[in-house]
């Protein structure tokens, strides 16, 4: 009974919020009528775009309320109201999101108040009937559970009315993929330049030195065998250094340790080699099929970059890495107990991490309040 009452209280708050939005809608309708009359004049045409902005905020607040109740986020898709006055008016009038929000506003104006006023008598009846029903007869409450049903109804109707059209969602997705593609191209170009620089400054220099020592050894072989032997020893050392540099370059493309040990083993190796005391925990990674190679590589580089940043800048002594694998995605959580205050947009490392993850249609979220802790959460889809 107590849990039922708490759930009914939470639902009543949700319905009360819906009623408050309905009352705000009444005021907005009056504002909209003034804006509609003002647009008939050239001077008042600029009122219309400004009148659309409160509508978007009101609809956005309702989306957040629905997401808080249902746990499912409702996307939004609007045309930005930018440009000259005529362009802004045209966008405000022709934006499908404006008509979608107006449709929701008109319907919500009616059912928002109705649901709240209908739930208030249920409280009185529920406390009386369910109190006797549960207290004397030991049965489950039957009236109060109806109030959360009303909140479900409000969330369902608002969610359906505020959901962007398939065309709007497709256009937003195309724009998102366009930005992602630009990031992937930039990341690919930076990676090629890094590989070229590493090969030129490292491997190529050692191979040139190796070739010169072999040539000198051939010339000195007949006249001075001891000098030739020393040159060959130096050439062998140069060959080993060239192989080391080449392994370093290859490791930057796809770490061989991923192939040898898998993602968990590779992350444990990173943790063992870090300056901090790093704990690693995995959930479902070793019990499910391996993620695609690109996903594992991205996860590896995310952990490597996050732990490197933590060791350099956090001032922490400990950090933790958690890998969570489900059928559809891989989640990486890297946390340090340092000073916090990490810049959301600063540093090429975080930018490279975001681009690498975005190329796989994943997400990166950084939480770093001043005083810590710093948490990097990365989600990578695996159901391809």
C-alpha cells in the first residue's frame, strides 16, 4: 500500500506538471493571436519568429517531463530561426516542427487539465476505499493504481504528438552523418600524417642508416674484417631498432595485443603499465561474442587516451575502468578520483577520441566537476 501511494504521488506530480503546461498554453495562445495579428503588418512581422521560440521551449520541457516519467527520450527536430527577418519568418511558418508543436498544444490544452482534475477525486476515493480494502480485508489497492495509468496516458499522448515526423528525423540523421563524415575524414587525414611522420622520422631513418653500414661493411670486408664485423653489428642493431619502430607504427593502427589477448586482456595490460593504480572490471565481455575489430580498437584507444590523461593531469592516485557488453553495444567507463575540472572541448586527445567514436556511430560523455571525480563514458554500438 505504501509503495502504491508513493507511485500515485509521483504520478500526481507528473499530472500537475501537465496541468501547469496546459495553463501556460492558455497564455501562449493569447500571445500567438497577438503575433498572428502583428504579422499582417510589415513592422510586426518580426514578432512571429520570437513567438515560435517560447512554443519550442514549452514543447521541449514537456519532452523532458515525458522522458523523466517513461525513461525514453523524445527527439526533437527544428529548423534554426536564423538569417534576415524575411528568412526567419519563412522558416518559422514552413517548419514542420511548428505545426507539430501547435497540434500538441491544442490537444494538450484540453487533456492536460482534464487528467489532473480526474485524478484528484481518485485520490479521495482511493484513500478511503483502498484504506479499508487493504487494511481490513488484506487486499491490494485497486483505485490508487489508476492515477499512474493517467500519467502513462498523458506521456503516451504527448510522446506521440511531439515525435518528429520520419522525414524530419531522416533529415536530422543525414545532417548528423554529414558532420560525422567530416570528422572521420579529418581523423583519417591526421592518422595518415602521423603514420607518415613516424615512418619518416623513425623507421626510414633506421633503414637508411642500416643500408649505409652494410655498404661500408662490404667495402671494409677484405681490408679490415674487424671493422667490417663491427659495422655489421651496428647494422643488426639498426635493423632491430627499425623493427621496433615499425611495430610501434603498426600498434597505432591496430594493436596486436587485441588479437592476442582480446579486449579485456589488452585493457588489463594498459592498466598494468599505467602510472596510476588502475582496477579493471568487465561485465558480459567474455561471455558474449567478440565485438567487431573496429569497435575493439576504438575501445582500446579510448581507454589508453583516458588513462594517459588521468596520469598526466588529474593528480589522482587511483583510476578504474569498467567494460560492459550487451547484445547491442559496448560501454566503457573510465573514472579517476583526481581534481576534476577537465575541459569538455580542450585537448586534441579528447577531440580524437570523439572523432574515432563518432565514426562508429557511438557517443562520448565527459563528466568532470571541479574537485572530481572525472568520468568518461563511451557507448559503441555492436549490433551491425
